[in-house]
């Protein structure tokens, strides 16, 4: 396997995960597709204070699944995270919805004890207690990326245990 910058198979008995979108979280309206240093340091604070690891949910992962290569914006994201001392331990699979992708990842990794989803675009009703929804980059100038208030909320969410025995199908059917 090529050295893609992702730390593979670093599983512990239990683990905290930040499911990370890129656009709208680490960039800003003024500088789309560029990691904002303040937003990166806010993410670093979440990681440092909780001991969590990053799993990428960004749609930029789809090129990897199509080509088998980490390149372009995805490589830039991973390199930026690594340079900041943030471990990226994987990516969600490419499925129909981001919500399904995260469920699939959690099904494959029962060691995840708690997680937070940093997202600006997709609604995920089955994860309502674990998602921090930032203003969408499509809306425009409100999009600032990760703010201090999001950091505090993420740290609080990561302090809770995730009940991975909840039946996803049941939750989806009750919506």
C-alpha cells in the first residue's frame, strides 16, 4: 500500500472519532478549498482535549475510491492535518448518503465509544445528538468554518458514550 498519509489499523479497545467534512468546516467563504489556520487550530484543540482521531467524510474522498490514489485536494487536506499533528485514521466508504457512510463505518468499527460529526451540508436525523451543523458553504458569506462555540460543543459530545447497539433501520423507519 502506498504511503497515503492515513494511519491505518491503529485501533484501540475504545476510540473517539471526529467525522470531518472539509468544505465549510476547515475553509471559509473568503478562501474556499484552503485550510484556514484558525479553523485547523480549533480542530486541533478538539483532538488534543479529547484524544480523538479523524475519519474523513468529505466528498473529496470519492476520487480516491474511483482512482485508488490520494491526490489533489484530498492529499492537501490530509497533509494539512498531519502537519498540525492530527492523525487521520481513515475515510468513510462511498455510499449513497453521508449518513449511510457514517453508519457503515461505525458498523465496521465497534471500538468507537463516542464521536462527533462536523458537517455543513447534509442532514443526518439518526445522528441528531452527535452532529454539529455549521452554516453551509452554498449559502454564502455566513460560512466561517469551525468556531470556538463548535469546539466546546464537540468536546462535550465526545465526552458521551455512543450506544452502537441502536438499530439504524429502526431509527430510520421511525423518522
